[in-house]
C-alpha cells in the first residue's frame, strides 16, 4: 500500500513538473489580485463574494489539474465528444432563456442552490474547441466558402441565443473567438471583407431587434456620458472617476472611496478593474497588464510550438477569448469603450467564468505536455 502511495505521489509530482509554471504563476497571481480586491470590498458588504470566490478558486485549481491530465487529443480525434460538448452548451443557453433567473436585467443565469451559474462561459470554451477541431481538419481547403459558412452557423447559434438574454459583451467575445480562429486558419482577404460586410449587417439587425433599450442607451451615452450623468452615463462616469483618482500609487487597499461609498456600481464584477485601479493606481495597472501579457504570451507560444493544427488553433482561440474579455472590460472601465457588462478574466467575481477559464488553461497545459516540439 505504501509503495503504491509513493508511486502515485511521484507520478503527480512528475506531471506537475511538466506544466508551464510561468503561465501558472501569472494565472495564480491574477486570481490573487481578484481575491484581494474582493476582500477589500468587505467594508461594503461584499465579503460573501470573497468567501465564495475563494471556494471557486479551489474548484478551479482542481479543474485545471484534471483538464491537464485529460489528453487533448480526445478533442482532436473524437468528433462526437466535441459536438456533444457544443450541443450541451447550446441546450443550456436555450434553457436559461426559459427558466433562468433575471439578474441585473439579463436572463443569463441558472439559480442552483443559491449559486448563479452562467452557461455562456461553457459555450465560449465549447466554441473554441469546436472551431479548432473543424478547421484543423480543413486547413488545406479553408479557401472554400462553404467551410466559412458552416463555421458561421456554429457561431450564429450561441451568439443569437446570447443576444436574446441580452448579453452583448459575451456575444462580442464569441465573434472574436470565431474571427481569430478563421483568420489564422488561412482565410482569403476577399472572404474577410465579405465577412466584414455581413458583420455590419448583423450589427444593424442586432441594434434594431436584439438590443434592449438600456443597452442602446449605454452605447449612445458612451459618446457623451455627461449628457445623462444620473442615468445612462452614470456607470461610465463613476468608473472613470475611480480609475483617475488612483493616480500613480493608488489610495491603498481598502481605501477606494468610489467603491466603498457605493458610487461605483458592481465593483465585484463589471467594474472590478476600476475598483482595483483606484486602490493600486497606475503602478498596479501596469502589474495587472503585465500579468495578462505573460498569460497570453505563454498560451500563444505553446500553440506556436505545438506539432499539430488543432493545438495551434485552440490556443489562438482561447487566447482571443482572454484578450477580448480583458480588452473590453478595461476599455469600458476607462471610458474608451461602451459598457457591455463583461467581467475581467481570473479577477472578477464569478464561479462559472473562473472554473471554465481554468479548464481552458488545463487543456493548454496538456497541449504543452503532449504536443510540444520544443517548448521552454
């Protein structure tokens, strides 16, 4: 029995030694920043968010390790498994529209034992895997329009369901994932411009029929938030004040007046960057951006040095997911992008997002182990 235990321990340690610990370290530090920010918000009755996120972080770490043990080649070779994952995520998106809970004007969550679960997070990861699988088998024939149209259908299903919630931010992330995978698959330039035209038409249709009135007001107020400072422009104004008031060194942990005096809305999710920037200032922002840069660099490097197309496309799609959410979240917190209500990866409160992202990181780690040529 003792010898079996020793074998198991050495096997686990050997597996851990093969992981990319620079990537792991950056991810853990981002989670730590999120937990630290949520702990700081305890003065405004947000301590429950810190406690729950701490539990989600533990679950996320276990999910990461489990995913790193699951051979990624299952997704590359087993079409049934990939389609099943995609279909499950689509069924959940349909069900949430029927029986989901309304939270902040959006029907995007299931209430399970007092815990809100957001199925769109699974749909993002499922789309990355499905597109990587689809184009890795057709990279030589990517010039054929029918392949682009089929992949467009794979995108349109979740994007349409998400817009019905309505969740514009997540829909944009899904589109960014699709564009990243398609572009790096070798799409011709004329096909790209054709897709841009379709995208413009889609934006017009979404504006007319898909967006809720408050979302339209947010987009319009982005141009001049001071036109309605107590209404549609309130969130953006308070967020910009919070970011600017942090100055160089910040006000210090627990001393963010915008969040602690209830001026900043949703400081634990949609505006956690503003809450963090107010307390840690420009220096803290540089550290945060540097950590995201390390995460993206390591993910893309692992994909580039992998020996198969699925690995390259998956890592690029997953990197696009993280980059787009980070870019949109920080942009809307700084007043340079419209407010779309999207969280900051690894940092904002949210179990669905954190656990799904950790599973995605676990798959990246497995690619490093089983598909690398010379990853260092």
